[in-house]
């Protein structure tokens, strides 16, 4: 089985020294890649900027922006049996990137943002027969309702739902898996490598 895993944050530059990003550490995506390798899968890891050593045996593609991640993921996904989108991809990016460092001024500053591509929705629309597509939903409220809506809207097979306070940057996670056929599997709080193994046990059987 060939598995594609995305992990980590993206960076959307404002000027040569400043960027918009998020708190994703990449730990869960890297844990999923490691768990898939341990199951004998061939793993492609598309990773944003993180301070983690990739698991030995994975083919690693390093990206920085949402556009770069979209290009890499869509290129690789067509040849994969399962895609796990654990990356926290920016929903917006600056509409214009300044060529030079922006200087501090006396007043405020307005930053115009534009949408980035919805990679998960694109994968759902292009999903080939038999391919398993797994998404993540990190929420601050209405966790299961928001996750279930995302699963349906983006044509996913499974979605891993967790509260932002439980997962971002932490070594442990508390995840509920929702399946397209109505499955609800609550995984106990555990270190992320253990959570990743249990996720694949549920998804792959």
C-alpha cells in the first residue's frame, strides 16, 4: 500500500522576513507516517517547516507555502492508495507580498488576504475508486458537528476530530474518528505515536 501523509504548517509571506503561519508542530502527521511505515506501507511525506526528523524510510517532500503543498500533494495523490491530510494548511495568504521589508510607520497597517486553494476538497473531488481519503478537523467548538460537516462536504472517508487545546504542539492527543458510513470511534488520550497507530488500526482494519 502506498500512503501519502501531509504534515506541519504552511508559511504565507508578507515580506521577506514576515509570514503568517499557525501552531501546528507536525507531530501527528509524522506519527502517522511512522505508523504507516511500521505496517509495511510505502510512505510519501509532504511536510511544511517543522523541527522534527522525518521517519526513516519515508520519501520526504519539503514545502513551505500552501500553493507548494497543493502542487506536491495533488501530484503524488494520484498514485497513492490512501491520503492522510494532517497538515494545517493556511486558508488565507497575503494578496501581495512586499519585495522589501515593510518599515514601521506611525499608524496602523491593513493587510489584504486572499483564499488559498482548498487542497482537501480538491482531493475529494478527484478521488479515484478505492482510494481512502482522511482529513483532520482541529476545532475550538462544536467539534463533532463541524467535523461531520467537513467530512461530507469534502467527500472524505474518515476524519480525525480534535480540540485545538488537546492537540496543537502537544505530545499527546485526544481524537475522535468519524467515518463516512456513520462510524464514531473515540480514541483515548495517548501519545501521538500511539494515537496514529490506533487510527490506522481503525481505518485499515
